[in-house]
C-alpha cells in the first residue's frame, strides 16, 4: 500500500519513474535511421575495409565507418570520439564487442568527409588515433583483458603484447587479404576473462609455479577457509607450521594438483603467484564461435610457452606473424584458421607455421560430455 500511496502504479510501473539507478533503455540511443528500420534490414555489404552499408526494405541505407579502439580509454579520447559523433553523426556512436568504434551516417555523401576527418587525427608520434578497418577478411581488433594495469593475477600484460602484436599486423587491419576474418584475443591468466578459448589466434598468460606461502602473515591477513574453498582442484588444505619457534595456522598446497589459476591469491594476499621466470605466454589457435561452414571450435595450444619479453614481446610477435602469413598463403577462401588446420592436418599446420611440436601440446582431455552432449548449435538433421 505504501508504494501505491506514493504514486506507484503496478499496472504501469514505468509511469512518472524518476531514478538514476540502472541504464536507460537501449533504444533511446539508436540513430533515427536504425530506429525507423528495426527488423526491416534486407542485407549488408562491406564497401571497402572499415566501411559497411546496411540496406532496408524501405530503401533506407545506413553507412558505418569502423575504427580501431583501445580497451582502456582516457576521458580526453572519449571526448574526442563524442566530438566526431556530434560533428558527423548527429551525436550517435557505438562500440563493438571487440573495442572498435562505429560511426553511422544515413547517406553515402557523408561517408568520405567522416573518413577523412578520422584519418586526419594523429597521435603525437604520428600514428592514427582512429584507424579505419577491422571488417571482413582481415585482422580484427584484438580483444583483451586487464593485464598488469589493474589486475592482481595476470601472468602477462595485456596492453603491452596487444600493442606490439597489432603494430606488426596493423596493415592487415585496414586490408582484407586474408581468406577469412582473423580474430586475435588475449587473456592474461587461465581465468580467461578474454575470449581466448574460441579465437583464431589466442595469447594466454600462463603461470608455471604454484603460489608462494607467506606463513608468517597468512593467518593474520586471510580467512583460511575462503582460501581453501577458492581452489577449483582442492589443492589447498589447512596446516600448522613452525615459524620462529611459534606454531602458526596456515595452509599447505599440493603442487601436483595446482593448476596455477590464482584463485587462492584472490582470497588471500599471502599466497602470491606471480613469478618473473615462471610467468609467460601460451599461444593457442583454431578456435571460432561462428557456425559458418563448420561447427564452432575451441582453440588448441600450439606454443607451450614464450617468456615475457618486455616491452615489445618479440618472440610472441614473430610467432603470430608466422601463423598469419602461413594461413594467408595456404588457406582457401572463406576458410577460418581452424578449418584450414583441420583440412591440411595439424602436423602440416605446425610445419607450415614453423612451430615446434612437443608433448606439452598433446590434448588428452576427454570428458563424458565429449561423447554424450550435442556440443554445437550447428544442427544437422
């Protein structure tokens, strides 16, 4: 009754609602041409790298210019994006799931002025602030996690390797010379808040040593039951240890069971995992989400370990370049990297990409679901 007496109408809950809790309804941010033609789009085409046109059954068209963006953006950078949107797009702008920025206009005549304005904006060092590309059969923007900037469990940085790799592959962001799209992702630890489990090429930060135990402070800084329960493999158990002649409550780690995920460190700062020699990068390949031509695929480990070579990660960059060039030269049109590898065989994939094969790469994991569950939305009747 209190809600009703205050003016709340259960039949019309949004009436006269004034609040700053939660996001506004998404369709408020549609450009008029998108709002007017929702559900009416007939087809779309890529006119040139980074430029798309969507055509509606009403005859309306919307032209999209896609530019590369970074995951961590400064306020001044976002303000400049808004300035461009105000100047060319009536204030409308959108971000893609791969951190690209898309500016949309409702006529072809507006495309070239927008594109030239974007390409004219340079960094102090001369690089493009808003490079146009990332569409079709080329290298898409690298989606990545947080790395050393503000994550506590990474085995590698995110922004550093991504910048180095994308600098090397930058020309293919603005071209479409690949057989199909190439999606590259980075996750800086096994917890994988990136998309490395299903990317054409994936960069994964990897710890190789179990957590270090600071017994002296562990009981004072941590809730021991939380640290124990955080372990996904039950590798941690309570223990009593002698430190300086005193018996302290602490934990013990079964090293052979540890999967180096860092969950324990999340719960207990006295169990750090980062290690200069032990931490590095694993490269994976062959994953995809798309149902097109073949079923979705998980990425497979193709390089067991590369060291963190700050600040430019040359070994990682070189190895990814080898994979990209081998794929570009040998795959059939529309064939994703994993489809190519399966067609020629993974043995030849390693040979063509000049990758060394080791026993660390053998996939011996088999779950009952492997045999019993339908694992794809690509149904065949």
